[in-house]
């Protein structure tokens, strides 16, 4: 193994007594995501080191693992300045002109302080190369970390995904549609350390196989940040048709959402999820006014997390493009939230009216039947999505 990757934890170092749990969980997540790679991992309370054969390939995968602040391809040398100088001159890009040295002295017993070490090494680089010093806006920042086991030298620091390792905060159930917002909500929840499973409501023949595959494609993209995604597919046709036949059209969306929340809450309890997650953004559509949220939320006591509630659409789209879900989300396949949509849905629904309309059909039996027939997808086969893109 000829490559060494150094990982910096960032936010994890603020966890004090729980730091060990967070670092161990991060290690497990890395091992799972890199299970097909030949790697060796060593960690301590400040850094993690990964030995590998193909650092560039590994780095691209590490960038999608939450809990990592930054990643560097580092070079380990002995704790003497001659070896550090030699390695520094090897890795500094000869096409660049200016540099500065940043020294971090983790080994406090090392006799030379950080500022003095940077000054000495910088002077040696000036004598042995054509580089110039620029401490304010350098072309190259050469970082030297002096540790007990050796000195680590590197020039590039790659930004990680940040956040907390997936699973440290428990499990949540994401109500995943085929739209732009809910995948972004799932991504942001994963970033806070929540292990996310997904629920998708299908309504054949009103929704197509392509619509389902679109959602599975979105889940497979989220799975690149988790490695633990499951999609629970709920047969929703009978419930949706019952609402259409028995409820006023202006209340159909509200009552449909209330049924979805009931199903999601019951299933969340079954799988041990502590929260529901969705992509609702305040006021974006009729079912996302504050009055609608209150009315829909009233059917369950489980906490509902809305990560994009205060984002505008353009902000959500920016994140969707960043995480590579946008192009899939805009594919023209309708989900059950976009069929049977009235021209003028109610924007200030009343809970009492919803309760009265719901008494027109036996929704409890329909919900029980839907839950009993949920299908779960855990493997995402790319060939199923090729016709969509």
C-alpha cells in the first residue's frame, strides 16, 4: 500500500464524552462504504489514517461520508527537517510560484515550536527551489503535522461532507416522493447523523412503474451517502380511490396526506424510527400552509422533521443539483401526490371537517391492509433505471 489518506473529524471533536462513539461509528461507516477496497484503517481521537492503493478513487467515496470535515493525501516521513524538506519539494507543484508553510505540532515534546519550524522550513525551501513566499495568498499551502509517530506532509485539503456519522442519532422514516424537495430533506437529515429509511406511496394504475423506478433511483443516490437505505413501498390505490369517491375535492389532498401520515407513523413504530421526515416547504403548495400542516399533523404524535421548511425553491434546487438528484427529480412521471389534484385545494383546512369526511369510508381497515402489503426494496439495480435517464 503506497497511499496514505488522513481524515480530519471537524464537528465530531466537539462531542467530548461521546467522541469515541462518533469516531467508531464513522469508522464502521467507512468500512461499509469501502468494503470492496483494500484498505487499512488506524484512528485516534484527532485523526484517522487510511492506507490504500488508489487514493484518488478512495477520496471520491470518502467525500460522501458524513462525519468527515476534510481529507488529505498525506506523506509520512521521519521527524527531522531534512526528510520533511525532501518530501515537501517532491509534492509541491513546480508550476506554482508562491507558498507558505503551516506547522501543527501535535507532539508537544518536539523541541521546535510551530512558528519557528515553519520559518526554518520555509527558509530551506527558498534556498533549494525557485518558489517565493506569500503568507497572504499563496499558490501552495504546505502543511506539516508533527506527531509522535512521525511527521505528515501534505499540500491539498479536500472538503468533506461534514455533519455527523449516519446512525449516531437514531433512525427516521423519510416520506420520499419523486419530487425535488424530499430527496434534499433526506440528504440533510442524513447529514445530522440520522439513519434514514424511505416510504413511497404508489397508486397503480394511476401511477406508473416508471414513477416507482424514479423514486428508487433517487433512493440509490441517497444511498451513496448512507449505505443503509431501504425503501418501503405502500400500496395506496384503494385509499386514494376511497378519498376521491367520498370526500369533497377541495379536501382530497389534505385527507390524503392525513392518511399517509397515519401509515408512516404506524410503520415508523414498527421499524423503530423515532421521527418522520418530509420535504415540505412552508407555503409552497396548498398542503404546506401552516394551517394545512397543523391539520395534517394532528393525526400523529410522532415528531415530524421538515429540513427544507424555511428554504425557498431555488435554494432547494441548488442542493438537489449539488447532490445529483435534480435531473432525476424533474423526470415527468407522476406520483400519487400529483394525481386527483383539484383545481382549488383548501389552504385553511379544518380538522373537524376532515374527521367528518373521513367517517364516510372505513379508512382504518384500508390502512391496515396497506401496511400488511408493504414491499421493501434494499438493493438498487442500476439496470432498472437506465430507461429513465
